[in-house]
């Protein structure tokens, strides 16, 4: 009896049809309490976090983009951010600036960081909601707490205005999308009045498809030619695209100079009225975008035509049997009231895409789930879903307005190639971002999460295999979670997609790991019956993260676990504060120590190619009379004679960082220096 009961334990799931209450409380109450407590903690500690790299540049980008809504004909463009949209940054700046003004004691950076942390809670709620599809509410809550208290994620939740919001919106897109598909499925499967057609599982009868296919005469050569044609169309289009875009660029540049063929010159002048004010590169990008969009549309139309011809020629019997069923199923799907359940999910997907174009992957995960649940009835829903999301994304991403298809395609290409070169200190060796070792990402996932989730995630894989073999709703969700993680994971490991700053760009693949970890927790829970023991195990799982949060605060994002000897063992092999957020704490000492109107130098990530100097992270927290400049200016400006120099990031491990200058202050955690303050003169201490 016991053996039989335990064998079923890992398959226990909580479906959307489960009661909306848990032990006398609404099922949402635990996660609401967790989020409220987290926000209260965030309000108390947010002033401890320093400004991270790129914050000033992102503030400028957001403000310039907001101006695009006043001048829609000339939206602001930033070539360094082609792969990223501005939506979140615009909200981040507006709300953050408001909070910085109205909350006593807060500065602008504190308001921005609080906005980041609030949005991070969407990822926590999504982990809980997705876990409820696989495990009991108690286990789902432990998974959400474990996710919330990961030092790496908790630290990024405040200081990272790029990857944390994308992770939250990506996770929310999947969680909300799956819930809306369930709602549509319940509506679509409600028995209508009148006689019922014979369908299996609420969808197309796939047995009819197989029967029709078996009646088709075998026409090997024709089938092969049709398949080859279908495959060659996109391949040829992609091959021609490079030559075509080069030719388009040459024609546009010639027309810009008035040296092209006369009709082309006249056409160009008709649409380009401000050539004296707008550089030729802007016209080249716009026309290339239009060309790419036209090429994509032509490819789709050609593939559709060839596919229809092939279907008619190769499947004469199947077309008579299958196509009427397809039309019938899609028509049945259109009868369902779709927009009310689809619109919320489409809005979230559109917002996610307007943060980073790779959010389209989240929409594809939802689309796969819709097809699995709704079969062909889901096609109509998906068309509306993606169309509404595209409208939202375009409205929130002004940089796309010149050429939606072309700019979006360029954004995806930029994200996959990421031509900007950066450097990473990994296991004591400096690697360029385009030549990372294949074990880079697997090792970082193993050493930057606390040890309990690493064990649980590995243990959950076996349970996940059993769930997938169950061929039920839980198996579909589990497969989507695995795809959510493994597709980007393999893109970095196998295809060598460039990343840097360790794996912050891939924070969005961590939520499915913690959802899968709840499978292992549930497996253990069914074997440990006493509630007290279960509570103790939950504490053991969560405690290492909480302890690390307290010990490393506010530099939690530089966490490394016991596999490398903790933060102390990682020193010299990895960089714990690569974004130099510790400059805020260092400036507290500088403000008290530096003489009036002193010049202060700041040296940051010397091995990192950055568009702004490290002093930008310290300026918001500096005394008003101090002059902060990049330490590199000392070599070019003889009049720049700083009395102090601050070194953060890479400089903390550089033996050649002003070795003769005495250290007067160090910001450190776990014995690891994060920012070093050295004296270059002998100033009189004390404020002015």
C-alpha cells in the first residue's frame, strides 16, 4: 500500500480547476503576504544600493525616447540599443523620479531602484502561479520564497534596470498566457446547443488525418520537389538579402547625393524632405528596413502559395477530408468570445517585446501550449493574440516606427550577434564575450545560486521525465518549462551567443528552474509526512539564501556559493561588484575626508569597454563641491590633480593600481574588497 501511494506522489498536481481556497485561505493569500513583506523590506533597505553601470545612459535614453511621442515623425534612435526597447526604461524614469521627489530622504536613484524591485515581484508571483500547476500550494510557496531569497536575483532586483524587468515580464507573459489559454479552453469546450460533430478531445480528429493520408498515392519525386521548394524559398531569400541590402544602400547614398537614376532621385526627393538635417545613414536604415519587411512578406507569400499547390497536388484525398475539418475547427474557434481573455496576455507580451525583442520566445511558448490544448481552435486565438501584442509593442517602442518589420528584424539579429566586445573574468582568466568557454554558463549556474536549489534542480529532472510521460496538462507545462530554459541555454553553450557580466542577460531562464525545483520538493514532501519535519526542510532550503542576503547586503548580486569557497574563495577568480555599486558606500567616507573643492579620480572596469566613465556611479552621492572625473583623465590633463582615487570592479584585483598610494578606506564584504580608496596627496580631513 505504501509503495503504491509513494509512486503516485510526484505526479500530484494542482490544476486550474482546483478549489480557489487552501486550508481556509484564498490560494492567492500566501503569495500576497510574501510580496507585501518583501516590499516593506525593500522600502527600508533601498537607500543602501549604489548606482549601477549604464543607469545614467539609460536615463538619457528614456527621456529622449519620451520626446519621440511629441515628434513621431523623427523618433529618437540609439545605435547602441538596437536589440532593446525603451518601454520599461520610460516607466522606470518617470515613476522613479516621482518617488525620488516625494519620499523623504530618497534620491532619484532610490526611486528607480524601488521601481525595479516592485517589478521583480511579478517574477516571484509568476513562479508561484506556474508552480501551482505542478505541486501543492505549500510547496509552490516554498519555491517562490526560494526564488525571492536568491542573493543573485535579490541584488539584481534593485540595481538592474535591464535584465530583471525583462525576466519579470517574460515570466508574467508565460504565466498569464497559460492561464488565458485554460480560460479559452473552458469556454471553447462548453457544449453548444444542437447536434455535436464527432471530434476527439475538443479538436480536429487526427485519426481522420491519418486515414486520409494513407489513401494518398505515393508520389515520391513530386513530394521531394515540393519539400525542396518549401525549404529553398527562405534559404534563397536569406542568401539574397545581404546582396540586396548592399545594393539598396548604394542606391540610397547615390540618391542622397543626387547622383542616382533620375526617376529614383525624384522619388527620393518626394519622400525625403529634410536631407540637409538628417544624415544619409538614417535613410539607409529606413529603406533597408522596408526592404527587409518586403522580403519577409514575399517569402511568406511564396511559401504559402507553394504549400497550397503542394497540398492540392500531393494530398488530393486528404484535402477533401482535412481542409473542411480545418475550416470547421477555426470557425468554431472564432465563435468563442476571444478578445476579453486574450487582451491581458497580449498586452503583457507586447510590453515584454518592447523591452527586448527576444520576448517573442515567451509568446511562442504560450502559442505551443494553446495548440496543445485547443488544437486548431487555438489558431484564431493566436492570430488575435500576436496581432494585439504587435500593436502594443509598436506603440511602446518608438524606434520601430520608421520600419516595424525591418527594425524588429535588425533588433533580433543584433541580440544574437551582439557585436560590442566586452571582457569577463572567469576562473582567473580574462575572456572576450565572443569567445567564452562552453562550460561558462553551466558553471555559473552551479556556483551563483545557493546550494539547495542547485541540488533540487538536478533532482527535479528525473521527476520531470515521469511527469512528461504522464501525457497530461502537467506534462505539457513541464515540457514548456524545459524548453524555456534549454533553448537559450543551448544557444549560449552550443551556438556561442555572446554574453558578459556573468549571466545577467539570461536571468529570464531562472524562473523555470525554480518551478521545476518544486517538483523535487514535492517528491520529498510525500516521503516526509510529519508537518514539522517538512517545515524544517523548507527552512533548510531557504536559510542559506537569507543568511547570504544579510551578510552581503547591499552587494548580494556578487554572491558565489560553497562550490568555489563562497565570495572569499571567488576573489581573484571572479568579480563580485562588476557594476561598481559599492561607490555609494565609498562616497560616504570621501564626503567626510576630502577637503573643500577637492578633485577625486575614479577608476572602474579597466578591462571593460564602457560608454560612460565609472565616476558616473559616484557623482549622485558626492558632496556638492567635489569634482569627480575618470582616472584616465590624469594621463591627458596635467591640471587634473586628484587628492583621492577610488578603484572598484577590476581595479580591486589589479596589482598595478597605484601601488605606492596608501589605502585610506576599503568597502568590503566577507573580506573581499569591493572599492578601494587611496590617497594621492595629504589632504586635511574634514568637510568644508
